[in-house]
C-alpha cells in the first residue's frame, strides 16, 4: 500500500491538551480515527506525531491529502 485510504472528506475536530502527543493515522485504516491503532503495519505508511502546544480544538485531516498534515487545510473540498 502506497496510497492512504480517504477516511472521510471532512476533518476530525478534536480537543487536544497542551503538552500531550497524538499520533495521527496516516494510512486511513485505523478503527480509532483520526488516531493510529497500528493498522498501518506492513503498509509502508507510518503515523505522524502531533505535539499540542496549547489546549484547544484542532482539525485533523480525514482525506489524507492536506498540504498541512496532520491538520486539515480544506483540500477535501476539491476531491
């Protein structure tokens, strides 16, 4: 697998906590979207670490095509 699965054509809004690390699912196969559950093993795609610098709501990419991964940049609107 070299291309990630489009999980949804919309972002995942998630409240993150300052100082915590989150592992965004880059392959699109995780059952715990938008975060990694290990389903990428053998795919050649690895999760991406996101470190929260402040407590706030962020929007993780659901289509896997953002130019600002792991965050959404609106690219899903053109897919």
